[in-house]
């Protein structure tokens, strides 16, 4: 009686030696990779049961030529309990693999690759050395990406490590990419939320607002905790940067319109109190609800919002007066002395928030117009570099619009809604987001 194919597979996967031999016999051709992938799926249970023995065999496999096989064995090894004395070996295996693995092979098992990377991230976080995970995860996400426009499950993990290690600049190499393709909505929420926190840490509040707004306005059918926390920070950053909180854009999900204010009322009340422009009353309000702000870990932003009130009150004066004494400024914005007023004005001049000159002799401040005439070589170069990017973005949006208009689900939905006099496509009808996150 001849053995069946299932019996042959069972025999081949009965030992680690056979698995390693099978991996090494695969040269990496497309057909062989497909067969190897099927074989490795069937050998998974055996690999996981032999986790403690895998380090010996991992050293026998070439991480470049046999990336797919190495990934499956590394996955099984990372699932087994790793003692403190063996953590260094796991990190060594992982980093060497990430540096040399072939993208075409690891993308055949992209989900498994992402899980192994997340386990590595958990290890460096557990050891309280998140900085050690920054470079490997950046390399890993680039190899997993089909293009820089694609958001992978590793984006949020990488940005989180940058945030925890305070290595903000390292995150910019990824945050500067334009994202157009997303596989899992949860990853988009986390990525932009952590990105917003990175920019807050760098005090680049304009970019922080952009990222936090992406969280709040992303399509969702159920309000989630990430959007709520993002909106709290969005309110505070808006006050710091602009002195007021703008209304929601028209494309915001109806779920956000209806429910998010119920979870952020104290922050909205803070914004109303801020609009009164009275430092003492705002300070009193913050003290009254400090326990809520501390619970949300937002006291740092709260204090910055409080101190920014002076800046925005001075900005309002520039819209009314051409000249004003430092003492008048101090009296108008409730500063303790003309010296404090001078410090605030100088800081705002240095930051480019106002254009003014101070006459030290008589203590007078003259407010000037913006000197930028938009005709310098530097400005022309800046505009020139922006135009190709804008044109590429326009082309991309046109392509996406064409794809959506031809999508059968969209056409069917629009035809059903035709009797309701509905003239625009609402993303909220088609995209859903889990409302609970682990």
C-alpha cells in the first residue's frame, strides 16, 4: 500500500532535522516558495512544541536565502517562554533576521512577520529599553511595506517605541510619508494618535493637530477610546496653537458628531472658559478639575494651554494697536510687571508669532506687518518643491475617486439611496471600526 501525501507530510515534519532540511532544499523560486509555505503551515504545531530546541537549528538557516522558513521557526521560538538569560539570543536572532530577510518572502506570511515583530517590541518594553527596538522595527516595516503609501501593522508599534524612548526625530522618517492604503482601521487610529503625541513632544503643534484630527475624523461606526483621547488632546493643542477650538470638518463621521462630546465635556468647558480670556478664572477651573486632567495624563498640555493665554491675549492687542507700552500690555493681559510683558513679547518675536520692535528707552512696543513678501529665492524654492507633491496628491485623489465610483458596493448603495435625495458618498456607511481595543 503506497503512502498518502498526508502521510508523507507527517513524516517530513516529524522532526526538526527534516524541517530544516526541507527549508534548505528550497532555493527560493516562486513555485518552491509556495510549496514550502504549505509545508511550513502543516509543520507549525510540531515547531511550536519544540520551541526550546529551535535556537540550535536557527543558526543553521540562512536568513536571506531562506527567509520564509526562518520566519516560521523564529515565530515558534518567540512563542515559547524565553528566560532572562536567553533574551539576548532572541534579540540577536531577530535583529539579524530583520536586517537580511527578503521582503518577497516575508510578505508571503505578513501576518506572522508582524506578530514576531510585535513580540520583539514587547520584549524591549518589558526590559524598559524601547530605544533598542526603534531601528529594527523601522527596517521591518519598510520591508513589509509594498510602498511608502501603505500603512502596516508595524507603523504604530514603531512610533510607540519612538515615543517611549523620546527618540522623536527617528519617527519623522515614517511620519512624513503620505498614507493612502490601510489594511486595519485600528492601526490607523493608533498610528496617528502616537504620531500626534510625537509632534506634541517636539512642540510642533501644527503637525500634532493634523495627526490628531486624522484620528477624530477617520470613518467609524462606533466611537472608540482612541478617538476620545485624541479629541481631548486636540482641544488642548488647539488652544495652545490658535487660542480656540475649531468646529468639526464636514467629512467627520456622524458618530463623532453625536457622541464624542459626551466623553470630553470637561475639555469643552475648559475651551469655553479659555475664551473668557481671564487667567485667574481659567486657573481656578483647572484646579477644580485637575484630578480629571491628571487621570488622562494631560496636565502637561493643560499647563501649556494656561500659559498660552498670555500669548493669545497679546496677539489680540496687535490687532487693535500699532504701539503700546510694556506696562499697558502687562495691565491688559494681567501680567505682574512690564518686565514679564517684555519677556513674553520677546519670546513671541523670536518664535515668529508677532512682528514688533521694543524701544528700551521709553518701554514702548511697535507692532509691525509681516515682512515676508513671498519673492525671495528661499520662498520660490519652497513653493517649487511643494507644487510636484500637490500635483501627485491631486492625481492620487482622482484615481481613488475613480476607483470608488466604479466600486459595485458603492454603486449599489448610491442607487438604493437615490430616493432619499442623497447626493454625496458617506464613508461612514461602508467603513467600520471595532469599538474595543486590547
